[in-house]
C-alpha cells in the first residue's frame, strides 16, 4: 500500500462475477429509500468481523468504475495532487496574491501556467511554508540576546543592533 501512486488502467474481466452483477447489487441497494436509515456500504475482509464503512467519495468512485466496466469500457484511475490558485496559495501562506505572483516570478515558488492562469501544487506551497518558518525561527535565534538584570541597557541595545545587522547580512546572501 505504500507504493507511489501511479495511473492504472483496468479492463473488464471475462470470468468470475462480473461488473454487471456488482452494478445490479449496487443499484438494488441504492434505490431503497423511505423511512429506512441512510444506506451504508461496507468493505468486508476475509475474516469474520473485518469490515470498514466506505466513505461517500469511495462509494461514488466505485459506482462510476463498475458502470464503466459493465459497459465494457476500460477505466483508468489517475491520482492527482491538489492544485491551488494563486489566491488559495496566498490565503494558505498569509500573504497577498500579488506577493505569491512575485514569488512565482522570482522562482521561490514553482507553478504551472495554463493559459493566463497559474496553478501551484499543494505540496510545493506547504514545503515553501515550512522553509519560510525555518528561516523565521533561525532569524529569531540569531537576533536573540540574553539579558541579565545587572547588564547595562545601552550595551544590550548595541548587542541587539549588531545581532540584527548580522541577520540582515545573512538574509542578503
């Protein structure tokens, strides 16, 4: 289960219980309505008591796959990473949309261009956010000055200024 997700195509099988039987089962059990509680569909394991309820998204995907296979069509499952608009990325990062556009143009953030629209992979935006946080924490550490009650305030202010200058020089590199 830990293998990398890749596109996979499935073709209708000639032998065994086919997609038509599964489709007819799903149709028969999905059409029951009325005063009954909401329908639940379970994935059952080989041992007694091994079962898990299918989430709605998985159930709908299963129905679509079974309908296509029952019609004699091949089905390709192609996992895709969520993509964000520049506004969604800006909201996630807590910056403005023009700032995200500048980060894309400067190469800080990777994005694909589809016509006049830019799309960013969620993983790229999250990775950038983590790198930015690490830099911020490093800057905080670099500008921290230990204060003692007996220290001269003017000397402490000068030490703090020097730490800030050093952090600024580091940031420019």
